[in-house]
C-alpha cells in the first residue's frame, strides 16, 4: 500500500515500481491501483526481489504472509502452496527501464528474511548515490542464528554503502526513529 501513497504525493512527478511476489497480493494491489486511478502511475512487477534472477518456492505462513524458501519461518507453521515465483534483481529491473535511469530512488523492502539477498541484488543502485532512503523490515528470523549474523552483515553492508541506519524504538509501537543496532 506504500505504492499508492507514494504515487499520489507528487502525482506525475514520481515513478513507482511495485514488486510483489504473492499473486493474491498482486491482484489486491492492482485493484487498489485501478480504484484510485493510478494505473498510469504505478508499474507492478509480479515477482520477488533477490540477488540473482531465477525462481523460488513461495512458502506461506498464517501470521507472516509469505517467504521465499521458507526463510524466516523456521520453527513456525509453514504452508507449502506448490507455488514458484520469479526472482528479479532491483539492479536488473532498473536497467531495463530507461525512464528510471539517473532518478532518485526510495526503496522499501519487506521480504520476510530475504533482505540480504534483495540488497545484494541492488548493489549497483546502492553504490550509485541515487538512493535517497532505504526502509526495510525484518522478522523474527533476525533475532537468532543464523539470521542474526545475516542481519549484522546486512547492516554492515548498508553502512559501507554510506547509509546511516535508524530504527523505531519498538516493533509494536511507532515513535521517533533512533540510531539502529543489530537486531536482537
């Protein structure tokens, strides 16, 4: 739904590229786009974002939604849906779109444990200096190993790209952002 907000803020001045892996969520997003008259303002890509193109199984979970390969769902109820989805890289998507070349970018990542791979697939973009902000969510997988080490490596990589990281004071509550630490 962030796509809808972004597209209406400065209508016609902002290009929105929404990447969504779950076909049901894609359908819902497309309905919202059409209902709000934003068909020409938001491009929807029915795929997952990762570190290299390919396909991956999309595993469901009743509380968290979906995850590629079940990442982040260890020890939780998983629903194998028999669904494989395409994986694209952010670098690849932007390289295919001439209209997005050289433009400032805001990236919002919510990939349920696949954050390190998604950031890896955006290396050129992150090195370009065109990313104004990167917002990412992490699930419970980043609070214990092996996810905790992956989160620490991700934070190091983002800092190496020149980002200053901030977080909300609580996962349940909002509030002013504060300097980030490794999850845990």
